[in-house]
C-alpha cells in the first residue's frame, strides 16, 4: 500500500523563525501565557503584552479562555522549534478563523477529548475573529501542504 502524497503535519517541528508573522505572534503569546502560568504570575497580562505589539491586545481574552480549556504542553519562550501540541493549536486556530469548523474540531481532537474539544471551539472561533479584527489573517496550512511540490533536479 502506497502512502505517498500524505501531507506533513503543518508547523510541527518547524523553526519558529520560519513561521509566518501572524502565527509567530500567536505562538509567542501562548508561550508567554504558559511561562507566566508556570512562574505563578497572572498569564493574561503576559499574553496581552505580546499581542499589543501588533495592536491585537484585545485578543488576549479569547486566547486566555482557550488556553484554560485546552491545556497544551507549550515550549519555553525561546524554544527554537514548534512543539507538536503547539502546532495542533495553531492549526485549530487558523482553521477556526477561516470557518472550517469541522477541520478545526479535528485539530482540537488531537489535543483534547471530544467534550473538551467541543468546549474549546467557541474560544478558538472568538480568537480567530479577534485576530481578523486586528488585521491578522492566519494561513490555511492544509491547503498549502496539499499543493504539489516542484520536482527536484538531481
């Protein structure tokens, strides 16, 4: 049975510096939120400070709500690679922002049991709307992963 043609899981293991700016902002904010929570300080202001750099500070509330219902293993603020759970959450947020609800739910199911994933969907949708209001459109990584790659010449 051939398995060629399956896309790679978007952003998992990618260098953080190679992420598009909007995804990098969201990743930095969620990592700051987790770092503050681990340190025992309020996580919402930590995320809001990062998001305010792109005039998206108002999106800190839906991000805070999402991260409270969808606990993930986030990397440290300076980790050079995107962790698999971070990648799944970025994908879920991007798909939710684009209105692909069933696909976003499928991405959340990689992180959470069914009932929790359903509970996280409104927060992901609100976060997507807040990012869109700030002019930050997350990419559609599934569509990009399915594009044919140019043939290599050897």
